[in-house]
C-alpha cells in the first residue's frame, strides 16, 4: 500500500478552504445570535421569553465554540513563520 503525501500547496489549499468555511460558519452564527437577541427583546409571553432565552444562550455558545475553533486554527498557521509580517 502506497501512501500519497500531499504537497505543501495542496495542504495550504485544503486549510484555506477549511478556514473560509469556518469564517462563513462564524458569520452565520453571528446572524443567529442577532436574531435570538431580537426574539428575546420582542418576546410577548412567558413561554416566548423562555424560548428566547434558550435560543440566545444556544446561539452564544455556538458562536463562542466557533471563535475558539478559529483561534486554534489561526494559532497553527503553517504559512506564517515566527517574526514574519510584524513589520
């Protein structure tokens, strides 16, 4: 069995696509949080308030999770070496 090693260019391309996908997910999560916040501010009854709180908490957790994931990805940037780009 022969293992095919990906070139640096292929790896960078895959990482770029993954990062673009993560950015899109973060933007969607931000929108979901805004909608949940609007829903909370415009809730009319006790059940609506409970649902709005649940939705808002879930949206905030999702956004936080995605932001932590992005932070980890950007800390592991292989295309940027120590000391580059700080100038």
